């Protein structure tokens, strides 16, 4: 029995033990897509790219009348179990390890699956603010460079404020005023036809990014095989892996931009913005802007918009 199921796995077939429960999105054979559920699954990955979470997806699936394998309504936990199953990116896993490419059509590409998975692990701080962990601190240091650390939220005189996460806490700006300025900028940007066209078109250099990713992955494999001392191992591999992560982020950001562009075909920027949750707005901002917040020059001057630098992300 064991040898038989290992053989099935290595051939990329679903395990027979699982066949008693139909996987969401597939027929009982675990291979054939069930169209309505498969569409819901693919939409769920798009929603996660745009910043949605499992609670929202569970609600959406329940409203659409979908039920889990036990004919029960979906919960956030059950949805995450489905989303993080490697079968969705067309892989057969066993004991937490991927053992083969599956014979069935994937619901999501591997890069998207990995990027949103990594993102979900690093979302340690709940996103309550619009720009926390997105904008960086623009305080100019003694050597003339900007601080560059991400900002978080705290309070100043009883009001919510962005603060630099650096050791000296050299930045405090009221969140409501900065948020209003950034929102205005993003809405004006999204309303521009040329920007909408560029968003929809995606990234022309995407093929080059994929080629570079393939080269880096090949190098990663070689280094894994040749590096002997464990200390060097990390030193050689860490920068390669960091670069891989960055390129993968870029690929998924391109997809996010396309999704935003598509939404702006049927809605005005303001309508779209009003319909987005704070999680989604954060993703949108990150996709179109690079924001640096510096201190208001001398105390007690009115709000200084110039001290918040917003650059379009290409
Ligand atoms: Zn700083």
C-alpha cells in the first residue's frame, strides 16, 4: 500500500486516501476542476494580492453558497487551509515537502503562492493605519542620507501619529493629516488616463524578470549542492534568496497593478477607493507610490505637505 501511494505521488497524482473528501475546486478525482469553485479559488488569490484576508474570502464563499468538504459554511481557518495547500500551485506534497509536479492544472502560479504566503507570515502587526510599515522615515542623518526605516503608529498629544521605528524616534507626524495628503495624491494619480493605461498594460520587462529569476534559482540550486561549511552556506545563499524574493515581489506587484487597472475601467478612482478596505488601500498605495515622511520643519508651523514626499512607483 505504502509503495503504491508513493508511486502515485511521484507521478504527480493525488493520493487515494484523500479521495474520500472532495478537495474544494476539484471533482472527486482531485484532478478535474469544478468550474464555479475553481473560479472562486482563483478570485481568492487575486483578492489576497489586493490585500483581502481569509475572513473576507470565507464570507464571500458563504454568500455564494459554497460549502466545505463537510457541507459546513466556510471559516477563515478552513479557507487558509485550502489556499495554502500546495496542490493549488500544481504540486504534490508529502510530509510538508513538495515531491512532484502535479498532473492537474494549477489554480495559481507558484510565484504568487509563495509571495502571498511569505507576506502572511510577516504580517505580525495588524494593519490599522494607512501607511504604517509602508512609508519610510525621511529624517536626514548626520552623514546626509535619509533614515529610511519604516514608520509605525504611536500617539502624539493624544492623537494617532506616525513614528520612525528607529532607536531615536526622530519622527512624529499626525496620521490624519498625512493620510489625507497621500489619499488625495493617490486618487489624483489613479484618475489619470495615462496611469490607468500603464496599470492595465502591466510590466513590459516582466519576461526579463522571469528570466533573471530562473537564473537565480539555478544558482541557488548549484550553491545548495556545493557549499560545504554551514557558515558559508548561509552567506552565499542569503543574498541570492533575498534577490529571488525581491524579484518575486515585483512579479506579484505587477499583477496587483493589473488588477487595480482593471477595476478602474468600470469605476472612477473615488468609487474604487470608497469600496476598498484599509488592507486593500494599503496594497494600492504600495503599488503606485513610494512615500517618505520627514518631520514638520520648526515646531508649531502649520502642517507642511512638502515634508511628505510621494513619488510614483514605476
Ligand atoms: Zn527615522
